[in-house]
């Protein structure tokens, strides 16, 4: 029996990217489409997406390339959060999509889009199952640090706080380096995020970061154990 998986996957890529563009990344439209095609959501689809996008983006005019890259970026955001299928494969597809988008969203031409994609690529590395966990975390940290070069507190305070929180998560889980120092960096990142994500302005983000900060204090090595636990409880 001939294997038509690749052709079926390419057709699906075109279908889902068109639906993503038409719906402006509406999960209520895209998720049922993904759910009906979970058999196609594997590492081969990630490779097919990269191969197709490389050819198409290489031939597209600048405006069209930006439009296609935006669709791939939105699709990557959706599949990164998709609850069905294989989580490892979904993460690989998202990661591939972000890398493809970055071939168009360069820092020079699209600084905001570049930083947003770097942030989300960091999230994909943070959640990645394949590869070495330690290296994935180092890649995530590198992506967040790049994003923060554009997502500054002065220009984009909300995005800055979001990435600071994400960076804190990466340092909390970091394997390389000294555990005690990694946790101190994580705590500092969460505290920076909370300077913008206040309870009054952003209650959900504030609560999320408070929870992360509590977890970091729970594991903290420096300082008095009893005091760290009291801060974590608070």
C-alpha cells in the first residue's frame, strides 16, 4: 500500500494555515480542525512545514512573506497550547514554526514580531520533551534574553513583565549552573515581573507570578529555611 502520508500532511498544512489566516488564529475554529487530524500531528509534519515554508518564503515578495510568516506564527501559538495529540510532537511543530517565522521576522525589519517570536520560541523550548532537558532550558533562556533586548520595560512594559516571568520559570528549572544561584535569578525575575504585573492592573498575571515566586522560595537554598517557607506561604 503506498504511503501518502507526506502528501496528506502537506494538504493539511495548507488547509490549517489558510484557516488560521482566515480566522485570525481563532482557536474555536482551528482546534476542531486539529482534533480531526491528530494522526497527522507528528515530527514529519514539522519537517514538511519547514520544507514547504522555506521554498514559499524564499520566492514570496516582502509583504506576502510577512503575511505567511504571521500565519505560521499564529498556528504555532495554537498548536503549542493544543491539549490533544502527542505533546512532544505538538511542541516540535510549534518550535519549527517559530524558527521558520524568524527567517522573515528579523530583528532589523520586524523588531516587535522578532521579540514576540523569540519569547514564544523560548516557551516551546521550555516545554520541549525531545532533546536534552538541560540544553532545552539553556536555549529557552537564550531566547528570553534576546526577547528582552527589544521587550524593554520602558517601551513594552507588559511584554517585558511576561518575558521576565518566563525567564524566571526557566531559571527555576535550570539544570546547568549552581541551583542556589539559579533560584536567586528566578526570584529576581519574578520580582521584576511583579513591579509591572500588579494585582490592580493585571490580577491574573499577578497571581500566576506570585504562585511561581512562592514555588521558588519553597525550593530556595540561600537564606533561612524557615523564613523562605514563610515567604512562600505568603
